[in-house]
C-alpha cells in the first residue's frame, strides 16, 4: 500500500487523445482514484491503483507518445503481486494479449508478460 510520506514510483501511461473508456484497467482489478475529463468527455488524466500501487493514464501531450503511435513499446511496467497466474488470467480475460506465459526464472522471479489494449507491456512478477 502506497503512503503519502513514502517514496514510490507512479508510472504515467500515455493514451491516445480522445480516449473515452479505460474499462480494461478496472477489469484488471484497478480502482479509480480520480478521473479528469476534457470538455468532449474524453479522458485527460486518471489515477488508478492496483492493490495500492498507483499509476496514471494521461492523454498524450508534451511530445510524449503512446505505444500505438510510437509504433512500439515506450516502457514496460513491472507489477509485483502475490499471485502471478491470477493477475495474468484476469488481464487476458479483460482483453490483454499474452506476450510471455508465466514462468519461473533462474534469477529468482516468477514472471509473465502481457500487452494491454493501449499497447503497454506489463511484466507481472513475484520473487520466489
């Protein structure tokens, strides 16, 4: 759980201008802390959290690109969870594309990777 007086990362994932829905993230298990919309109802910025891990969705601006217009991945989000398989399964059921199935690695992590509907890569993992 993130606390205000504790240093933590809060990734900002860029989404295309004009995005109206971010339901994928709710189906993944995220809760919405706030969402500011533009005059046309599209999302300007939203703050979400998965088990207390905060991240933001922001329409593209200041030269930032989202993965689709960048024609590639702009960053990979590492999400540490207690149950990698259940999060991977929930993501796939919500509309994500599996990149790597859940696997135990020699370096001591259990990991799986998916691409969300906006093109962001998520590496779901836990130490084993």
